[in-house]
């Protein structure tokens, strides 16, 4: 079973709001960039890895890489003010 099929299976097993939410987010990510490759990471946790076959490709026009020094998985909590500002700026651009 390939990683995409495993993620399909995981989502199908979530019959509550989590399955619908995860499916919607996944669809948005994959629709936004058709070159994203899904991988199944260790410990049984799925992840979407923005990896490309063509490494030389530039970011889409207007995109900017934001680095949050000292941030980890909870950056939306530990760096909430800056993160929310950056997200709102991105959404309204």
C-alpha cells in the first residue's frame, strides 16, 4: 500500500469531524500544489511533505519563506501574534 492509500485509509476510519476536516485540509494542500508528494512517516503518523521532483523550481510569485527562530510544532501558540499577523497578511494578499 502506498502512502496516499494509507492516508486515504486513515481518513476513512475517522468517521467524526476529524475525518471531514483532515480530508478538506488535505484536498486544499494537494490542489494548491500538484507536485506535493505524500509520505507516511515513522510511528504511524501521516504527513504531507512539500517535496518536489524538480528541485530547481522557484516558489510561486509573491510567496515568501517565513522563519520563526526558536519555534517548534506549537509556533501558532508560542509565536501567536507574529504567526497570526503573517497568516492574515498572506490570506489578504
